[in-house]
C-alpha cells in the first residue's frame, strides 16, 4: 500500500523493508544509498517511527482521559452552581445576594470563563457565611449536605484538570511533530531508494515491477458515505452506521476515531477495516469512562488506495 495518511506509515515502510531485503539478495554488495543509508538504517528509522506513533497514541489517550474528567467535573460543578443560585433566589429572596448571582456558565465556555464563574459562586457563598442576611443562619448547605468546603475542593480539582489537559495537549503537539518528522525523513530516503532500484535493474525485472509505491495510483477520489452514530446503552457501545458506497473500485471501509472537537484527521486512529457490504459497527474504543465522547469517521478506500472520509459524528457515552 502507498503512503496515504498516518495509518499507512508503518505498513508502507514495512513493504519497502521487505522489498529492500529481496533486492539485497540479488545484488552484491547490498544496495546502499548516499549517506550512507542502508537497509539496517531504514529498519532503525522504522522502529523509531513505531515508538513515536506509540507515544503519540498514549498521549492522545491521556488527553481523552483528561477531557472526560473535565466534562464530568464541569457537570457536577454546574449542577451545584444551579442549586446555589436557586437557593439564594428561594430562601434569600429579599437580600442583596440575589443581584450578585452570576450568569449561568455554558459547558463549552473556555477555562478562563469557568474559573471566573466558579470563583464568583464561591465568593458569594463565602460572603453569605460571613455576612448572612436577616433571618438566615449559616452554614448554607446544598442537597446531600454539600458544603462550601467541598465546593472549594471541587473547584481546585477542576482547575488541576484544566492544567493537566493543557499540558497533555502540548505534549501531543510535540509528539505529533516528532512523528511527522520521522515519517518525512523515511519518505525522503524511499524516494531515493526507488530511483536506486530503477537504476540497478532492467525495467522489466520482477523487482522493478514489484517496487512499492509512495503515492496512490492515479485515479478518482471516491464519493464519501454518510455516517450516523448513537450510544447504545444496552451494550455500552457506540452504534455506527453508514450509507453504502456505489464505487466499483471499493476495496474496504475503514472506521477511524479522534477525540478532538472539531475532528482532527491528523490525529485519528484506526478502529477497524471492514469489507464491502458491511455498513454497521458497534465499538467502545476510545471511551475512557462515564461521560466520555468520541468522534468517528468512515473512510471509503479504493483498490487504488485513494480514499475519502465521511462526515464526522460525535457519540457521547453514558
């Protein structure tokens, strides 16, 4: 298979390693590129690329875990903010604290706005304890005996999660750059390898005819399919389904995932490759725990290795 996105980096490199191995059987001495750069160097670079891909996947998983923690903590704190606001409106209706109730925070608001909202609620709760309105005796307790001290602890925990998420996202950016640099270095050597093979054998030699490609064969790009996805509570999986491709060159469907919003194809991971005729898949891959969400795409892959991705869908777990 030719290079056609991150999921092809290792299998395509492996094809070249196998081909180079066969070439060295035919040639004496072994084929060595300028540099010098030999088969052993390609194998070492391939291993380094594999390690970089593994590190990137682990980094992405860390990010997805922190995102799940963040969203769960947001939901909990947002509910406590709602309770506090309603408590003030209902039990302290004649006090000046009603006018200090902060605006409701949106779940998608940035961390800075969340920090302001949380601190505003903590401050008004603290002031009610310090200067209670007439007729009210502190402490102010929310449902389940939830206290200001617990609210303060939960705020600190979410702040820590925000920080951890930011740091892991930075790590992923670095790991992505490292992966791509290794891929580009390998690709540059394989460009030279193809030329070296063409210069070492007759044009009808089997090793020329079997020379791996760097890019897909010329041809058309398939029409994308339409993907839908929902969470199946019964089996605790995402149920994915897509329309059928009518392309005569269809080789397979490939389901890929990414936790970014919006979907980031450069960080996607392969979930499963499926034969023509398969139009559904149930999976929980990428879900790190309660409240997690995951983005998916389905790719139409042709026999030429040309491909096209569907619309992205986000499935939210329990």
